[in-house]
C-alpha cells in the first residue's frame, strides 16, 4: 500500500521533472536557433553586403524578417493598434514586421544595460548621449554602421548633415543614426514674474539680480521658499553659468571642467578654484537667508510643483521643459504669471545639443541589421510612416491643419474624455525635422528663444569628448562618492563652516585620486581637440 | 561517495522529494554563480564573460580607494545587528502577548494592523520620514513649536538618523517576523502548558520556562540566517530615507548605498560584482564560524 | 465557572494590551494617512505635507491609475492567478524539502541544507541569471519567468524544516512501524501537523508573488501580461521621470499627480492582499499535536 504510494509519487515526480526539462529544452530551441542565426548572420554581414554590392540599387528583401526594436520610455494605450498598422505597411513594402518593445521608465538604465550586455536579439534600440551611447559604442555594444548606411539607408545617409554624423562617431566609426532635430537645451530658470512686478524687483539678468529677486520674494511673501523642493539643479547650473566652466563629456555633475569655452585645454577640478570657494561662500549666505530649505538635498518634490502650490518661486528647466511647464501652468493655475530666464544670457553663447542626444543604434546581437536600417530609413523619411508612428492615427489622435505643418490634438471635432492622452511614444530617436509637425497652441516663447540661441550659437566641443573612465575607474568612483558626500552639501551652503568644509572636500578629493581623473580627462580632451583641430 | 550511493538507495523517496528543490537551485543559483568571475575581469562587450581580460583584484580597488571601507563595514554590521536583535526581540514579545492575551477580536485586529507597514513601499516610508522631520512643516517640529520648544533641524544633524532608520526597519518588519514566532508558539504542544499549570506556574513563569526555551531554536535559526547577510544592507530603506543627502552620510552610509553611489555615473559590472563578492565572502565566513560554535554546543540548533 | 484571575495574569494582560495597542496604532496610523492622502488634492500635500483630514477632496490620483480600467483589471487577474499558482506550487516543493531536511534518517541533511543555504550568500549577479532565464530557458515574455524564480527560497525551506523539526519524532516513528512510506508520512501526518508553519510560508510566498515587480520589469514585454505591481510602478516611474533632466525630451503636457499617486498606488496594490492575513490567521491553531496523537 505505502510502497505503492511511494512508487506512484516517484513517477509523478519524475514526470514533473521531465516535463520541466522538456519545456525548458523546447523553449531553449527557439532562441538557440535564433542565436545561431545571429552568429551566422553576424559573421555573414559581409556576404550579405557583397550580394547587395553586386546589385546595390536593390537590397534583397525576398526573405520575410521579424525584427525586435526597443524604445526607451513608455508606450501609449493605443500603441499596439498603431504598430499593427505600421507592420501592415512594412510587410507590404519591405517584407518585414517589427515587434516594438518599450523599456518603460522603471529601472530603465538597468534594463538597457541588460539588453545590451546579455546579447539578447535586439535589432534596433534607442541610443542617446544621455543613455551612455558613447560608453556602449566604445565598449563594443553597438554594430558599426559606417559601411551599411549608404546601401541600406540611402535617404538617411544623404539627408543627415555631415556635422551630425561626425558627432555620432566614436573612433571614426558611426554606431548610431542620430535624430535630425537641432535643439538647444541650455539651463535656465522659470520664475514668478507676477511677484517680481508686484514687488518692484529688478529684471532677472545675472547673479546679483537673481539674488535680489529671491531676497525680495523671501522677505515679502511669508511661507514662500524661493527655490522650494530640491535646489541642487538651480544652484549647480548657475555656478557653471556664471563661471563659464564647461563640463566635459556628457556628465553635467562631473567636477572636472574646462575653465572656459575659449580655453578648452585649460582643464581643472573646479573645487580647487577660487571661483568655487567664492561661490560656496555666497551660497552659504543664500542658504542662511532661507532661499531653500535645509532639507533640500532630501526633498523629492519638484520645485515646479511648489510654484503651482503657491509656495515656490524659482524652478530650473531647459527651454523645452519650461515650455511644457508654462503650458501646463496655464491650464492648472491661470492666475500665476511666470517668465523664463535662460542662463545663455549670462554666458552670451549657446551650444546646440549633440545630434546623438537622440538616435537609433543597432546592437551587436542583431540578426538583421540591414533590414532594420531599411525600416528606419522608411520611418524617418516617408511622412506616411513618420506621422503614423510619431503622432498616431490621423482623426483619432490628431488632425492635420490645412497648412500641413501644424496639427491639433485632440483632433478637431472629436469629443474626448477628461483623461485623454495625446499619442506619444518614445519616438525621439527617429526625429527628422522636415517631417515634424508643430502642435497648435504650444508655448510661443519657445521659437523666440530658439532664434535667440541660434544667433549666439557656438559648436559643441565638450560634450563629444568620449569619457568611459576605464583606466581610472576606481578613482572616478571614489571621486564621485566624495562629490556627493562633501561637495553637494558645501555647494548648497548647508555646512556650518565653509572654509573648513572646503578644506575637507579638497583633501578627500585628493585622497580619492582626483589628479589621476583630471589627467585622464585632459588626455582624452586633448586627443579629441587635436583630431578636430580645436584650439 | 559510496556513502552517498548507499544513502541514495536507502532514502530513495526522501531524495526524490528534495530533488526538485536541488534542481531549482542548480538552475537559478548555481549556474548563474559563474558570474562572480566578472569581479576579476575588465568587462568588454567583445569578450563577454570569459574572454574579457583578467585583471585580478583591480575591481576591488574602488572599495578601498576612498579609505572608507572600514567605516562602511562597521556601519553596516552595527545597523544589521541592531535590526536583527531589536527586531527579533520585539517580534518575540509581541508573539507571546498575542498568543496569551484573551480577547479574540482584539488579537485578530491588532495582528492585522501590525502587518500593514509591510505593505508600504520604502518610497512611501521615505515620504513619511520627510513629512515627519523636515524643518519647515514636519510633524515633529510642528509639535515641538506647539508645546513651546525650539524646533530641531534634523537634516543638518547626523545623530538622530541612526535611530530613525532602526525604528523604521523594526517597525516595517514587525508583523512579518512576528508570524514566524507565532507559528512556532502554536506548534508548542499544549501538554507542556497543562503540566505547568498544574504545577502552579504563573504566566510569567510559564513564559520564562516553557515558551522562551522552546522559541530558542527558531530565534537561533533566524539569527543565523540573517548573519549571512550582515554586510548586505536593506538598500531601499537607506536609499529612500537618506537618498543623496551627503549631509547625513557620516552615520548612515552602508556598503550598498556607497557602491550604488560610486557606480551610478559610470556603471561597471566588474566593480559591482566585486563589491557583492566582498559582502558574500564576509557573510560566509561569519555564518560558518557561528554555526560551528553552535554546533559544538547544541548540535540540533545548527543551520547545517 | 469563573476562576479568579491570578495577579500575575492581570499584570501580564495589562502590559500586553498596552504594548500591543500602542504598536498597533503606530502601524495603523500611517496607513490611515495614506488613505486620506490618496484622496487629497495634490497641491495640498505638496504645500502642507500629510494630513489626517484633507481640506480638499480629490480623486485625481485614482483617475490617473484607472485611466485604462481594462488594463488594471487584466493586471489584477494576472497577479491573482500568479499568486495562487505560485504559492501552491511553492508550498508543495518547500514543504517536501523542509520535511526531508527535518528527517534524522536523512544522513545528508546537513550538506544538503548547506547547499541550499549557500545560495543566499553568493549570487553571480543579475546578468548571468538573466542570461540563464532568457537564453537557456527561453522565458522572455513568458509567464514562467514570473512563476518559477520566486517559487523556492532557501529561507523558506529552512524555516519549514525548523517548523517540522518541532513535531515529535515519535509520530513518524510509530507510523513507520505501521509500515507507512516516507511520502505517506509526509502527506498524512506531517502536513496536517504543520498547518501553522504551512500557513506562514504560504503567506510569505503569496506576499512575494503579489509584491513582485522586478521580474516583469525585465522579462515581460507584452503590456497585457503585466502584473499589477509592475503596471503601477510603471505609472509612478513615468511620473517621476518628468521631474528629471530627461524631461526635456518628453511630451511635457501630461503630468500626473506624483505625491498622491504614490499613495493611491499603495492603496490599490494593498487592497485585496490585506484580507489574506486574517484568512491565514485561521490556521494559527494551538494544540495540533495532541489531537493528532490522540486521533
């Protein structure tokens, strides 16, 4: 009886295990086959190329291909329908379908890293300087597109300006197709203009007038903290603006800077400069005057929300962000009047974003880079594709105005629920300015600002310096740590004694190996300047 | 080996019953464990795990570079000891009360309430802490001002934060940990209680001489289990309460938060793995040592 | 009928009621704050912090969550099914393993316990684990990736072993003399006697499944397969990202209420699972052993 039971059980167990293994194996088969395909196609990119080289006008699309694309960001509730429609078009035109995945914003950096590190099949992924494009490209996560582009994305190849391509280059190779959308995103502040007028405070134009403005607001408006919420961005970007220090590489928080745009080779760690000492002292007075709260480094609330709540006055934004905030404010708090002050007015020059601030790259693991490029070429350049994927269905998500250049969302004549969301997916990577539509009723200050920036524009020379800190990564990690622990409180004026804290900060930085980090940055920057003939 | 074969035959059924678990751990824990090798390589996408260059202990260097490893290790251990001992003591106390107090409804409700903090994410707890302690309109300072005392600026002082963190950790884990003890008390045979009652023992004596001794194995077990992770902190707890506020790091920085901060700007698989390896190795040595001592004194309390 | 209570018992009860009541209030209060917070207006929370009684009532946060009700209910469904299936399977395998490790006859119980415990100490990190699941098991975008990994944990198995160890050996020994096989002893005798332990581990498993958001985050790419926690985390994360430097790239004209959203998410997530605990409480019954031996 019992023995029977045991045997029965043994059989059940064996079966469970067996099925588990089988399912594992059968599941394994597919990706294994795929990855095999990946290997072979990876090594056979040359044959594929040569076959197309024999007939360069028409790449071979006889084989039906399914691609996997990843975008960094969120999808829209209607994305599946839009993608379905897109796939119908793609299947007809290119014999291809795309499975479009989104990383979402939850732990996106981890996920992005996983996708690229583990060699999972991904045929195209959003790439950007703010998502470590240069580091990944340098370490070999992306496929070199230089030779593929003219054949498989001919239109894109000819329409993207030479400068844009060069900004996307790492060691002379192109690893991503940059978006074509010239943009300026300098730092600046949104502030309550109505209060400035009411209190008769000076026009905001430099450090002193900013101080006077905040002082006036703090004194006359009880319960208001001028920079409510976290004030770090406001204070640290203002520092760079008034000193003219320029961060090198993409990391705006780096302590290693070039002393000015005109002297790009003069590279120092700013905590050792007198400018920083002076600024820290000044910030100490600001903090004691109560321009921000003592808990400012812990606050999660955005300063902008406090403006809406009526207890804040200043909010760090770039022009696009300011535009969004101002448009939103008009809806939620029409009684509040704000103005925007870009720090470029202190510096008297503006630097456009790198082209590769947004772009699309192909990971090494891709099985069909050629087809993926063809899809991208179509998506960027064919307005039918571009509008569908960027703005959704015409009539459902937006309607085109007669001029063909502006659109309305929600579409004219369509009643929408209160929670209706504009169609918007993370499509910045394929932006192509001539195809882009303008939304009716967006902030009018934006275009004026762009004109202003264009007039004082100087090329970006610091951001494209590729820093992966490989030889000094231990030092860099330690410096980063010291910066957070000692540098941030010091700059925010939270320490009891500035001189002492400054001394500690400098000593800790030296202990962490700041000299090595500076030397490394110098070396990389010099190499870049020499390559590009920058003095 | 031959002993194993013999045992495989004699305890065939027992082996079969544990095989699924072993298979599980082989697939999900032991196979991926190959990844500790990352700690000794300079990772590159070209080379992957095995073909990236071997760099020895270079990835561990960032831990000592800032000279803070000792302080961090000490902080982490002290925090964890406080969590473990205070947490377990409170859980045992509550479990005993809840098993002995009359009033079924009272027990039922309070027990459920104590479980509620477990459901609150650390993000929310972080928001609570901020709302309690900030200088401008925090509840604590509003209260202090209300009774005519000087408000206290918590965010400019490091001292109170260790207590705040320990409090919230113990508070959050109370209901969860208590259940284990409650279940252990439930499995104490009633015979012991009856016998003790007949002997005229009062409730304190019964607690002292019957319940507590019978909870010791569970207590020892939970301590042993926790010791392995003594260098691993509750990252979310610290990160959500302290965040990037450098003002407070002096007393509230643990290895996990330190590593996270060091690597946020420039993530490096090798360095991340190296830090984890240091934490694990430390835990392993500690657990084995303590387990060895326990085994010498009371064999059945040992973990393995 | 009525027995005069001993002094000691009265003292014990007084202390007990005081301590437990105090702690219960400490635990309940924040939860009440969250409930009221979730229906406050965003601006009020930002201006004044948390309040027990809001001045202004607003359900904006819930509207942001339920903007696509179909999706939320789908997510509930996924979560509930995963929780039930996972907890039951997990409980089955955990209790078997715990049983084996608690048996004195099993000579290799210490080495095996060590092998299991060791997994809590060392891990190869996220990447190799991810590769195992995605490349070798092929579970990308599969429910299996959500169901299997949380099923067993060393911690649960060892706790289970501990619960089962407290069952007197005499019970299984006498059954063995009667000719019962190991699996029968496990199923017929040990399982019913371990009900409090099973309830505990079952609760832990259910909570782990319910709260899991990281697995779907990295493995699931189809939106309709998202479990509840992840769906809500995603909403929170996109709301939070609008406050960062990346915001310049985003469509700026939709900003959900972040502060109240956090709280509403906590309520929506906690909702059903809160009732699991009172249900599990029913299994905390004293004196199982006696009944079993006598019966």
